[in-house]
C-alpha cells in the first residue's frame, strides 16, 4: 500500500562518497546521489552559511538527495565547503566569507565534469550558497543557476554584471517572508539581469521549513531540469 512521503523518506538511489582536492590544497568531503536508472540532469548544491549551521545536509539538500534521483532522475552532488562539517565528515581549511570558497566551487565543478562525466549540470545555491554560485560558478560548461533565498550579501555589482552579459538561465526562488531579501527588494536588486526568472513564493520563508515548502522547491527544480517528470509524487 502506498505511503505518504515524509521528511524522513529516503527513496532508492546510488550513494557515492567522494573527496575533492582544491587548487589551494584542501580536501573537501561530499556525496553524490545518482538515479538507478537514466540521468535527466545533475545539480551541484552549494549550501547555506556554515556560521549559521549550513552544510551539505541542510534539509532541502538532504531531501533533494533522498528524493529527486528516484522521482525525477536528477543527480544531486553535495559537498561541504572549507571548514564545514556534517555526518560525512569535515572539510579541510577555514571559512573565508565566500572568498577562498572560489577554489571549492571550481574543484566541485571540475569533479562533476571530469569524474562524474555529467552532461547537464546546473549549480544551485541556497542563501550563502547563492553568493558562491553568483560569484564563482562561471565555468562555461554549466547550464545555469538555481538560487534559493538569495540574500546578495557577498555578491558585488561586478558579479551581477557578469550574469547580465551571460545569457545562461538563472532562476531565483524568493520567499514572501524572507529574512534578508523579499520579492519587491529582489526585483530591484536583480533588475540589471534582464533574463533572470524571479519566482515569488507565497508564505515562503528563508529556511523553507515544512513539507509544502519542500515540495514547492523540489517541484521548481524539476520544472527546470526534467519537466516531463512533473508532477512529483506525494506517495511512494
């Protein structure tokens, strides 16, 4: 008999732990959750700020890894940036306010293409991770960016200028009750990027707590990468 998908639900996938070596010599820990069948696309997930508890297991990313490989054939690549710890272990190095994390993002992108042989890679950031994506995920091989709760705390005008000139798609999910950047403010802040798609999420909050918000986020991700897999199931 089918069961409702709950916060603790883990659907079938192939789990592979990995380590990365950054250009400046730090080893980072991560995990890939791959579909057992065909791969529709891959997401490199950049987590929220570790100073606030962010890590590769932050709940949206953990639930994406637990569900999307089976539900939508989407591979989820997660890792801890420098100095960040989770159940998978602690990455070497020290937190650097999004600056030296440039090497972390570039190493993870290289691993995705060179070792995992991804063909359709999107970079997704959440909170602090959106700043890492905007600032450092510029490899021409990636398809585009997905931004969850972007605060634009560490991104500079020249970073937005890069994406204004770059035609790759960017989708930003902006919660109605975000702690840092709400829809009206986001419309102004991102106005220099004409092709960005801003999705205002009614009743949403920065941390996307609760199954309805999780389902909304996972649905929007799937709409970008594997729309033919919608609607996502509520039972398994």
